[in-house]
C-alpha cells in the first residue's frame, strides 16, 4: 500500500468532489453492495479524456491508478517471463464507495464489465483503491483472500492507494461509530446526505463514513471494448441530481449516457450478476480461491 499517494491539495479536491457530488445515491451494484451508497463511471481509454474533463478532480487519482507499471508488478512471475507483452487495461469501472457504520461488503470477486451471458467469467487485471475518508475509531478493513495463504486484513488510511490482482476475492468488514462522530477524512464537504453534512445537528453515524474510490481495470479484446460506451455514468440519485451535476460542470445534461432510477432491467441484471462469485467465507467456493 502506498501512503500519501496524492499531493495534499489533490486529495482534498478529490474528497470534496466525490463527497459533495449530487450523484451520490443507493449503489447501482446489487448483492454484496446493497448496504453501500455512491455512484460510478464505466469508461474505455477513449472515454478517459471526457471523464477527466467533466470531473477534473478525478485526474490525479486516475493518473496514478492507471499507471501500466502497476498491473505489471502484480502479474504472476510466469507471465512476466513470457516474451509477449502483458495486456494493458483498456476498460474501467470507477466506483465511489460510501459505507456508514455497521455496513459491510461481503466477499466477492469483481466482474462488473464481464459479459452479460456469463456473469463472473471476466475479472479485472488489477483493482486500485484510494481511501478518501476513514472511520475515526478505526475499522472498515479490507480483507483479501489469497488462494494459497490465510486472509490478509488491510487497515484503511486516508490518502493511501492499494492495488491488488483483480481475481482475488475480497470483502470490507464493518466498523463501529466512534464516540466523537467525526470523520478522519479531513474535509467536511458534503452536498449530499451520503457525502457527510456539517457537524451542526448531525449524528455520529450520519457523519462517520468510510469513503473510497475503487477502479476495476480490465484487459478486454477489441470486440468487447467496441461494445462498451466510451463513457457511462451509473447513479441512482435521480434525474434532478444528474441535471444538478451537469449544471455544476457548466455543460449540457446529455453528454453522458446516464443510468438512473429508470435504468433498464437488462442493466440491473448485469450489475446483479457482476458479483456472481460472492462467497460466504474464506473457505467457500469462489473464483480465484
């Protein structure tokens, strides 16, 4: 894990942009993510400039997270020794993940951008996680489940960047609200109810959040990449929130294809199946165990 992965000013702007976003709502991901809130973008290399143009605060994180050296460092040694180059990620799912006290994400393997007719069949090359806010009293650990070793617990730290192989089952353990009720995230920005409100009149549970950015990075074949939109927003905050986000960036509301409350049944089925490899414990069946 790389501590202080971003400059302080970049981290503050990133946390403020994510936590204050009107797009924060119930997670569009189903199953293990039903206790979480947030919003997400799926995009390809071609859509990256449009994403950073519309959300400039994401640019420093994406520059670090999408560094090709990260997936090379995580590749198994036999793959590194092969004469052919390692595949470079070309499709991405960026999820802003909000968890409040008591919430958890059960063990799963990421497969959000996999084919709809074969849920769980395509996993990321690498997953990058940046912690924007962590519980003041600790907790909210990320638990990794290697197939050949005991589980590994990672204590989140604000500003830390963690990368791990995309076929690795993982989960987020719940945390308890601290007596102070203040977030260790630093800034108190929060335009939405999930993003955190001012200290005045707020309960400890309402304020204390574990907030992270999770970027799943896939190396898909040309046909699969061509079938994906260059940039797509995923949010259940409602159309009014989408219009507000467009107003804040000073653009029209039609530039990004939005997935809102009226998302199609087909998309719902896809995102429900994206975590089809949910597991109930470190010895349960699951991809990569």
